[in-house]
């Protein structure tokens, strides 16, 4: 059944107050609820409940008999005459049997693990009967009872409101949350956990106890998360004037989690992957992810919790906005241009392909059959780009004023995208409703620019046009407001002051032109020679820009653009052209020449910082390059990309690569400062390039780097390079790593992932033997992601083998995973997205597998929904 945005109706009953009591047990937990309901419309009370056993139901204290309610299809219906009543329920749930990790479940083993909850989006209905929708906001009082030995720590969201002992070795703890919240923000945790703590005082003077909880063996890896949390709290106070609003803030790490993390009010729960960090088991990237995800979940306290979503179609209202806030925070903590490069690369790698195929949907979808399948790159990353455009439009102060009004006006509300745009506009006396079209239209707009230089009149005319291709279920497309930030450079790389036709004097060297119809032309005056345009600076809109650059023009930008992001972008564009020169076995053309020449020059230029150089030396990945050809053959894409990298490596030259590697090797440390991280990243790029032209030496260096590595970043990079150069030589190193990190789940995930990404025909066989490793299990989402996810989504030449064997193998595993955890199965299944654009042989075998899977009747709603859409092609 399909849920439609157009069918939205406000709730018929409000729930003022919720009193919950839990008698916790691993096999059997009893949940008692008392809801104070207030009528809003002339309808019966309807509560959601799934997979739970109803033991008792009361209305205003009176037990209800079988004939006094209807229980069907996950809905409990009670007809009531009064306008206000108290509904009581007692239900039983079975945490240890809950392998879907939705609702109340067990993390870890029966004898040592702990209990926890995940309610977003619709998990609360697996805990008790409730109107499980985000526009029902209530005050929660929660009492937990459990055996003191087995469950010494009892946590729920809100402020603590007493603890005590009970008979039979049991104890209790109560929590009261004064802030009304929707059911998806409810959480509890119970078990044996350790903690680290910090006393924090908010800018508005509240004393807050910060606690991070984890199992004893990993509690010493939580310090970086605590530092990140403190920085996040300070940043939100400084940047948005937002303070935390409870006396305690708990953060808990679990190894068993479907997603990254969850912003439950006062009790954030994290996938351990995004909370734990130490130099011996975490890479630099992972440190950055921990900082970003801790910030993301904390920022949700305002963008998500204090102001939540009216319905799940508005998901991007909290997710897009919070990703934008998280990205701004990370940019402030690290580097603005490197952060932008990282985010745009992710958008292109994850969101563009999603938006180009059958899973394409608007940032605000208009319908869904399973909401869990809409926690997508489109809702999150493209959603953030839309907020970024709005912020750019209003400017720093204007955006802050708009956010102040939004938080002020909608505090305690379940809001919509329209509310958000209205607040931002009203605070600035402007109307932003034209941007609403971005939220409703799927597909990546193509922005084309055409230039004409008139030497006799010293005028430069730029014509901008837009077009969005038809997407799944949406054939008619409209023009969107597209802000195009731009500069013009002369051939020596100097930015020109800009004077538009009709203006008296020239002003800044950068302007933002908004294209708000299908086409717009602008004319620049006093341009002495044909300029090189730097367009869409900072990636000012989430579009695909098409401009017919000559390779030398991109070379000018790559060498001279003062903006680090655009410099990188020029390099990416040029690399795309260079790639075209390397297709089909030849390596020949102006672009590959210009690209290698420019990079070789930058390689020797001491003014180029290590981190930027490392990024510049990384051309678009195999997944992005796919977009450069109508039909894809992953083997050939990989071969062409390798050929272009080899051309780059020989242009730079073995002596320069060796010398640079040795210099970086001499500086090796495990320090986490930006300089050290940049050195490690560049060292990895240099070693990879060297391995293409100086294989034997690179193998020795990689082996030595593995042995000498002071931390995970260098160790893992060495392992990956070694395995790519010479899989046999890597075997002992993999065995060593496996043994060294026995029992360290997050390190083993990387061990699986690196091997899953080794390219080529031997990949599937390798995956199948890794499946037989004692540490492999289909029950753990991180493990499934690290082996199956890495293989199917990050190893195109391995997964898309011509005989289709990997497709059939994955189909088989999907059925097995689905029986345990539908959300995880659905996510892995998106690897089949895009089968239609494969070359004919692969296309046919992928299609056969997808069609057969899609025709099965025994799969979950989650997986069925993805397969049905993917099968359409
Ligand atoms: N709201 C979480 C976040 O911070 C994501 C939770 C999604 N969970 C799910 N089962 N769909 O992004
Ligand atoms: Zn989020």
C-alpha cells in the first residue's frame, strides 16, 4: 500500500501525556503504557502496533473486553464517546528474537549484551500501541525495572527522576522529559555499560552532565567523541545561538545498528563505527566521520527534535538542514575547501547515480510504500545542497535571522518545508517560495553555458540554459532557480573586475547570477581579451554543468584559481576530458597532455598544500566515470582510468615520486593534526602512483610501510596498495592484520572491506572464502556492509563480472539477509540500481536476476519496494 503526501490529515487524537513502565528481560519484556488522549476530530482512537502481544487494554481504568476494540493489520481501534480519556495497555515483546534491530532489541550476546531501542521512523509501534507518527507530540514519563546484576545501567531520554531497589535483586530508574516529542525520538538502554563524563555549562548557564557509554572493552576509545560533542555544543551556541535543554545528555555506542546514529531526545545512540576512535584502530577519515556524526546528532536537538517534521515526507526538513549544519561545522573545524571537495564528491558518487535511475525521487517525495527506504542521499545530501542555496541567497546574517525565526516560530511544532521557507523569507522581507520547486522535482538539472567573446567591443556574453531530464514517474520538468557564482580570469590567471551591461562601474571579481527561467544571457563589459570563466564556484547549485572548455582553459583555472574548491573542480573537469583520451586502449590527446602537464607542475610547486595536492591527484572514481559513456563496461572503465593514472605517474616521473615518498615517510607520525593527516593522505596517493610505474619498488615500500605504520591510516593504506600491486605478497600481511585485530570489530570490518574492494575476476572467489571466516556473520549490519556492501557498491569490476555469477550470488544472500533484517537487505539491494545502462551481456544477466527476485512473494516490504523500483530500470 502506498502512502501519499496529498492524503495528509492531522491526527484525530492528540496524546498529551505518556506514562511508560518497562519490566525488562532479554527474552521477554513487558511494557505498560498509559496515554492521556484528547480528541481533535470525530473519529475513533487508532493506535499502531506490530509484532507485539496485547495482554491487557483499559479505558479510564476499566478493562476492555474483546468486543470493545478492533485489532487488525497493525492497527488497534477503540471507539470512545468522551473528548478526553486515558487508555492503558500492557504488552509483551521479545527483544532477543528481534533481528531487524527496529523497536527494542539485544545488542551483542545473550549473556553479555545490552538492550536498546531504535524507533525512527516507525519502530515505536514495535514497543507498544501508539499513534506512531511524528506530528503527535507528548510528554513522556518512563520507568525502567530490571535485574540489577544483569542490567546495572538503566537509561531513557529526559531528566533523571529517581532510582531505587526492588525485591528479588531488581532495581528501577525513572526519567521525565519536559519537552513534548514524537514517538520516534523515544529511547531506552539497559545493560552493563561503562561511561566517560564531562561537566558542561551551556552559554545560557545550564549545567549539563555529558555521558558517553560503551561496553568495557571499548570505553577507552570514546574520548575523541566527547571532545567532538563539546565542540559541537559550543559551535551551535556560537553560530546559531542554540543551547542544550536538559540536565543530562547521554550518548551510547552499539555494534548492532542499522544506520549511522540516532538523535533520540537526551539519549543519542550511535553505531560504534561513528563513535569510537583511536589511532591504532581508526583511520583519519574515520576520525572526521566521528566528529561529523556526533555533531549531526547533537544538532538535531534543535533541527529535528525541538522542531520536528509534520510527516515523513518532510524528512529533509530535519535531515537536509542538519547535514548542512554538520557540513558547516566540519568546515569550520577543518578546512572549508577540503570539506566542500569531500561533500561534492560524495554527492556525485552517491546522489547523482540515485537521481539518474529508477530510484530517483524528489528531496520531498510525494509517495512511499516503505519510509525506511527514503533515508537516501537525495533526502540527506541533495537536501543539504538546497539549504546551502538558501543560505547563500540570504547571506550569513540573513540566514541566521531566518533560522532564529524558524526556531522561534516552530519550537514545539511538527513543521513542513513550506514553514521553513516562509520563516527564512519572512525574517528577511523576501519570498523564497520559488525554491519550493527544488523540493518537489527529482533529477539532476543540466546547466549549459555558452560563451561568445566580441573583441571589437570588448564584450563577453554568457548564455545560461537549464534542462532536467525526465525521471522515474515524473516526466514534466520545470525551470528551477539556479544560483551561478562566477568569476572571469584572463589567460595569465588574473581574476577580472566585473561590470555587467548597464552598470556604471566595475565591482567585485565574483558575482552570483540566478538563472530562474529556461535561459538567461548576461553581458560583461570592458573585457580586454577572451576570458576563462570559472562557473558555479563553490558548487553553488547541485547541477551538472556543461561548458565546452578547451583543456588549456581548465589548465589556467587548475593552476590559478585562488578558490581551492574550484581549483579542484577544474582538475576534475580536465580529468574527465583526459579520461576520454584514454578510452579503448589508446592514451592520446590534448586533454591527457594538459592534465598530466598541469599536475606534474603542481606536484613540484611547494606552494600547493599537501592535502589539496592529494585531492588534485585523485581523478573521478570508476563510479563517476560511468556517467561519461552511454553503456558501461566496468572492466574497460577501470582499465582506462588506470591508463590515465599511469600516464600521470610517468609524467611526474619515478625520481620525483620516490623523493616525495621518502620525504613524507621521514615525517611519519600518528599525530592527528591537519598537517600530519595531509601528509598521510598525500603519501598514499604518491605510493599508488608509484606502484603504476615502479612496481617492484612500490611493493617494497608498501611492505615496509605496513610494518612501520604508527597508526591505522598508514597501515590500511599500505595493505590496500600491497594487495593491488601483488595479491600474493599481501597474503601474509592480511593474515597478520587479522590476528592483530582479533576481537576488534571495527578493525575487522576494514579488513573485510579492503579485500572486498580488490578489483577484477578473482574478487567473487575471494568474497566467498571471506564469508567462511569465523568473524563473518549476516546478522551484523556493519559486517554485511563491509563485505557485501563494499563488494557490490564499491568494486564495479569485481561485482559486474561478465558471467553474472556475482549477481546470482548477491541475490541469494539478499534473501538470507532479508529474513533477518529487511532494512539492511534493502540497502544492499540498491547495488542493482543502474543495471539498465550496463553493456548488453551484463545487462541481460543482471536483469534476469533482478526480475526473478522482484517476482518473489516471500520478501519484506523494504526489499520488495527497492526491487520493484529497480526492476523498472
Ligand atoms: N535520524 C537518523 C539520522 O541522524 C537516521 C535514522 C534513520 N533510521 C532508519 N531506520 N531509517 O540521520
Ligand atoms: Zn540526521
